[in-house]
C-alpha cells in the first residue's frame, strides 16, 4: 500500500488522545441520560439577591457542573430546590 503514510509516534499519540476524548464524552452522555433531567425551564436570569437562577433556582456553579455531575449529585441539587423556592420567594 504505497499511498498509506507510515505511522509516527505523534500520529499514534493523536489517535489515542482523540479516542480517550471520545470515551470521556460518551461516559458524560451516558451519565447525563441516566440521571434526573435538568430543571431548566429556559428562563435563564440570575437573581442578584439570592444568587439563584429565576427559572430553575440553581446557582451558576450548579448549572455549569450539571452535565458533569453524577446522577446522585444532580438529585441532591434537585432536593434543595423546593426549600430555595420557599425561602427566596421566586
């Protein structure tokens, strides 16, 4: 096969890096699909007094980390929301 370029250490490294990246993405997609759904209601506005989103009552950190959180971590956040709603008056 004269058209095939010889494999170099850099090509092997790049292929391994891309395969690992895809494996991590697949794992995140699996975790996201396996746990409770996001409480987002597409009303994304942070209340300056409480630090909570007006729509879903999560903090910026909770919103940012939702996709990488485990199902148990997401459920813990969801369990906090009713109390936040009551205390904040949102």
